[in-house]
C-alpha cells in the first residue's frame, strides 16, 4: 500500500498526540520500537516486496555425486564394450539359474 502526503500527516499527528512533540530516546529508548511496530505496517507492500512477475522457480537439484567411481570421465565406453558386458551378465544369470534349479 502506497502512502500519500495526507496519510503521512495523519501518522505524524497521531504520533504527536500519543507521544508528544519531543521524544527523548535517552529516557525511553524502546519508544521508537513501539512507534515502528504501531505505524510501520502502514508502509508495507501488500505483496511483501516481491519483484514483479513473482518468484522464479527454485534451481534444479544437483546431479548425484559420482566422486569415487573409478575411471569416470577419463574414457568413453563404446557400444561394443557395453554389449560385451551385457552378454557376460546374461551368461552369469544363466549359470545361476542352472545352479538353483
């Protein structure tokens, strides 16, 4: 909510009426806090001061940690190597099935 000159003048009149023309902060240092609490909300933005357009979405989470994986990033795995390992796994699974039953 934006305040205009008339609202400012009313606030000053209200402060003077309640606390007088002279405010001695040495005598009553917490008086300024009381005044700010009472009249401060008048100057607050209704949207809380958010920039136009709202708040941007949060950043995406970081990728899972790959620290400690041997050889990561040092060389690329070819499709041939990948297929060879898949065939090895297939053979191992077949051997396990034969042992089980």
